[in-house]
C-alpha cells in the first residue's frame, strides 16, 4: 500500500517530526535526548540537512533530508535505513549563518 507524503511546511516541523520518529523507533523519551543538525552542501549550496540523535549506551540514530528530492531517510543504530518518506511540501532552508 502506498504511503501518503508527509506534509511539513516549516523547518521547525521537520525537526520535530524527525526527532519524534527517531525517538519512537528506539523507544526513547524525546525530552531526554536532543537532536543535532548539520547542514549539507553541494558546490557551496545548501542541499539538505543531516540529523543526529545520541541516545543511551552510545546509541546513535540519524536522518537525512535531501531537499532536492524532497525525501527523508531514517537510519537506525546499526546504520541501516529503516524508513524513507517523501515530503509533499518542501520546507524552506534558513539562510546560512
């Protein structure tokens, strides 16, 4: 069955969705673990974001938002992709600081 695309119109909603999805996957309490974010660039232009969540016992979960393709990729603690989702609305990237 085809899954409907996720609607995340703002960057804050994208961050919250990624944080909740990663925490839910490993049964972590979201308030206890912070999400880190790194901009991805190609030829000097921002093309996405990489997210990292560090949990207990050296657990590391990740996600990548490829904005050019409007796709979110989620990775578990072993580095295996466990989820791929299309975005129906493209959040705008904030200008680089």
